[in-house]
């Protein structure tokens, strides 16, 4: 088991966001976390990263209790994130944004790692000296994914990787996510597009108002009534 959330309850001020959440991701797995708006998906990722500290329960990473670890220590321990809306440094070049992902890594691997990112995203090599803020939305998503991979993560967290992309770019994006997963990187992906997410995932969890209401193999979740209720509130 690589990641485990054990009975995690999280609040924003007086408002409870997550209630008794338990989930796990094993080495090499691709797990998706699904649910409608305001269901607690992004808060789950923030709790894993350490941006939000749970009031109850614990977060385990590779067998260690990291619940009270600060964010940098968790990143050094093997986490990386592709955040919602990409959150690049727009006044820095593509190359500089990628370099930031490797800050905590052994620089002896830098050339190898950036070559790997360029093989996944040839466009980034072409745009390496361009300011990230001037790229298209699809290109910015490539930079965000490449930056995370430069950290050599054991577990890659992805927050809404299809958001704001055209259908063609969504297809391309998910092909790359699948390729990264098949290369051995474990992934926990928060995604609104349940059909796309479940088409490449090993397992899935369905979240509704801060609680897991359904979990199982990806092939069994698509079309499940509980999944429809989580999205539609019906």
C-alpha cells in the first residue's frame, strides 16, 4: 500500500468537508476519485498534500504516518501534484517551470528526466524558451504534467486534468496519463469526466458530500446508480 487515508475528517472553519473518509492507492495503481461539484474531491488532495490538516484520522504514505508532516517533506517523500487550472509561473519560461519540479531531486538525473518529459510532450521542447503564460491551455497542461514528473513521484496527484480542454486535447491528455501509469507511476486522479477516468483507471471511489458512497473496480462503477446519484443528486 502506497497511500492510505484512514477515517479522515476535515473541516474548513466550522464547515465539515470530509467525514470519515478512507481510501487507498497501491504501488503502480491508477485510482480515480469521482463526484459532483463541492463533493470534497479537491479537499481530499489538499489533505493528502498537507495543505489542509484533518481533525480526525490519519494520512499514511509508504507505511509512515505523514498527517503532521509539512508539504515540502511530503513532496520529498514522493508526492507530486498536477493542480487544477495548472497554476504555472506565467512569467517564467517552459524550461524554468520544468526545472522547479526537480528542486528537491538529485540533479544528476536532470538531463534524463527532462528528456523523458520531452519525449512525452515534444511540443515543450519546441516551446522551452517561451513564457509559460503565453501558451495555449493544452500546452500549459503539458507543462503542469511535465513539472510534476520532474519530481520523480512515487504517487502523482491529478486535480481535474481535463478541465478547460477541448475534446481532442482531453483524449490526448488521457492517453499520456495512461502511458505514465503504464511506466509504473501510481496515480490518484480527481476528475469530473467519469467516463474518461474510469476508462483508464484500475479502481475508483465515488464521493458525495464528503463521504465515500461507492468504491470498486473501474469496470464495475460506470453506469452504477450510486454514481449517477453522486453527480446528479437524484
